[in-house]
C-alpha cells in the first residue's frame, strides 16, 4: 500500500459517501485527522457526525445495507480494502460510546475482555491495573475489582469503558458523545481524562456540546445536513480559529447558538 | 343538573366494582384450582401413606403394585422419568440453545420471520402425535440402524423425541432472553475487536444466562410432567436402569395405566397414583421455583 498520507495523520478521508440502503447519510467528506491531538466533530443532530465516526472503525459494517464509497485511510492504508479484517481494525482503533456500556461482568473482567479475546498471554492483572490507572479509575476500584461493573456510578462506568478500550492498547480512540449521559462533575472528570490521554493517543470526539468541543479539542470539524438530509463538512480547522473566527456563516450561526 | 351528574358517578362506581369483582374472580379461578389439586393429592395420598411408609415409598427400588408381593418403592418410576428427561435434555439443550443463537444473532431478518413462527407451530403439535412419531418412526429407525435387538417400547426413542418436543420452548425462551440483551453491549464487544462468535459466546449468552437457564429448567420441567409421549413410547415396565434401550415406566405413565385400568376405588393401588402424582407435583414445582429463583437471582440489569 502506498503511503498516501502525511505521517502526522492517522486518518485521511477522501471523497467519502456513506449510505444506509438508498439513503445517503454522508456526502463528499474530505478530512485529515492528526496524531496525538483531539479532533472534535460537531454539528446539529442528524448531521452524520456519529456515522462518520463509525466509518473510522468500520462499526457501520454491522448495520445491514450500510455502504461506503470513497476512501478512509488509516496510517495510509485503505480501511475498506477487501483483505482488511474489521475485527483487527477495531482492535487497533478503540471506541467509547454515548451511554456507558459495561458488560454484566466484574470490573476486572470488563477491562480484561479485550486482551483475553485477542489472545494476550502475559500478566493480565498488570494490564488491567495499567488500563484502570490510565483511565483514572484505579484508586476508586482497586479494592473491589471482583464487584459487578454495575455497582459503579455512571461516570465511573464511562471511565471503566475507557479503561476497557485502553487495555488493548489501541492507536486511536473514537469517542461518541462520551459525556452525554453524565452529570457535570463526571463530565469534567472525563474531559480531564481525554486531555491526558491525548498525549499518547489520537482522539476523535463527537460532541453535541460546543463548549465541550471548545474546551477540549485541538481541531474541530463542523458538519451540517443538506435538503436531502445528507451530512456534509462545512469547515474544519484549529478549534480556536473555528470558534473565534469561523470562515463560514453557517458555522458562525451554529456556534453562536442561532442554529439548531 | 347536579342530580344527573351524581347519578352518572354512582353508576360508574358500581361498574368499577363489578369489573373489579369479575377480574378478581378470574384471577382466583386458577389459584383455587391449584389449592383444590393440592388438597386432593395430599388427602388421597394420606390413605396411601397409612399403609406404606414414606421411607419405603421414597427409598424402595421395586415397584410392583399390580403383582404379589406388592412393593411400592417409587424409585423405578422416578428413575424412568429422569432417564427420559435426561435424554431429552441431551437433545433439547444444545439444539435449543443453538437455534436461539441462530435466530437472535445469525439469521437474516427474512429467515427469522419465517423460522420463529414455524418454531411456535412445532410447539403446538399435540403430544400424542409426538408419541406415535417416537413409536412408529424413531424406534424402527433406531432398531434398523443402531440397536437391532432393542425392544419396541424403550426410553431412548421417547427421550429423543421428548427432546425434539421441548426444543421450541427452550429455543423461544432463550431467544427472548438474547434479543433482550441491549445492542450497546454487542457494539462494546465488537469495538474491542471481537468476532461475531466471540460476541455471542462471551457477551450475549452470558448476559442472557438467567433467561437461558430458566428456559432450560422450564423445558425440563415440561419433560418431567409430559404424559402422552412416555405412555405411548417408553413402555410400562417399572425398572431402575440407566440403559436407555430398556423399557421403563415413567411416573405419569403409571398414573395413566392405573387410571385406565380396572382398579377399584379406594384400594391401595388407587391411592398410590395420588402419591406418585404428589411426588411429580413436588418435582415440577421445585423445578419451576428453581427457574424463578434463577431468573431473579442472576438477572443482569444492563
């Protein structure tokens, strides 16, 4: 595979169209996601930001009738090439969901799930501890690793899900509105964690909360939908630039609250 | 005007009371019936246990009520029932679980739409039909290809067909439990690089475990209580054996045999069917309580 992207980019999206059956959910997306930074996708509900996020780890493959046109390059290689195994892709590209979704298992088993299914043979307790420490949850749960994950609060559950994603040592973490089901205090804790994690990982963050995008991210892309409800990219740039000095009138309208 | 309003209110209130009463009585019908059944079983069994000690009944390994000397050790009947039930479990649990996993996780929507109702139709086939299916189709098949000198009435054939009979129940209940596992849990596992089978075996089935185990227990409870199939196909020879090729007699089949025979009312043999019935009732009740307990104790809250 030719190195078609700059080494500083983890994802490169070229002329991406995405379909759910006959419905085109995304059209003509071109975007580059840099390494070790936080990239926020913002836009009104239904603009396709979650769909775009799910193109990055082929989560959309699970939906019958979903179809991709164009290219999504991961480290320069086509994610949708026929020889690519989606399970392996998802192992290297972690994901955190809107609602905390721990498995009905113990805290330990939740974090150990990824390494176990991927055949990790080393000291699994060490992996679990490291992941929980990185997710800033270790001190709160170290004495009750055998307890059900459901005994944790919502914010703790979400940090557990982040630890679960970190345990397989992915290169990128995709976050789909990770704070939307949390209270303000838990939201701040997760945001601090996201900033901390961005030192080691590329993070793509979907959020409907513009303050969050402004607070947390380095770069921001603004999406909207057209008359046929297809999502498209309006503009993309450094977060400060987008929020202080948007080039497009529609971006300005959205971030100042006059839209959506 | 005021009186008209008041009248209307009174009739509504009376209607409400009538509706309440009708609904209350409907609910009471099944409760009262259960109480009545327990009363009959216990009171008629008392007559039996005045002549045969509970110890001899529960621990005796010979059941010869119709010959001299009479023995009333229930173990051969319990053993016969459990042998057939065990065989049915060998068929119904793996196949039922397999069908449930297929329907809930693998089947394309179109296949699911056809198969699920088909499974429910299978559950509606009268058990007498399964009895003749075992006797006139499965037994000759087994005799021809596997056990050439096997007796016509045998536990094996009845057990296998019983297994087929309870597959729909096990499959439908397990499938309900699996479909109830939220999509977000499946996505969480996929996002960690799990393959489809890993998602099913390590997340969906464990998450649905309480429902799956309850389905197993209810299926087996149904097998224990099943009457027609074992009466027709499993024989009428009370025998404590683990060899499924032998002819046995299940508890239910004994009750049928005596009920249809010429046993005079009030005799010891007559009372014995109530003792066996009570034993059966306690067994299935125990299974159902166990099933309920499993569902509540292990239920995942997601």
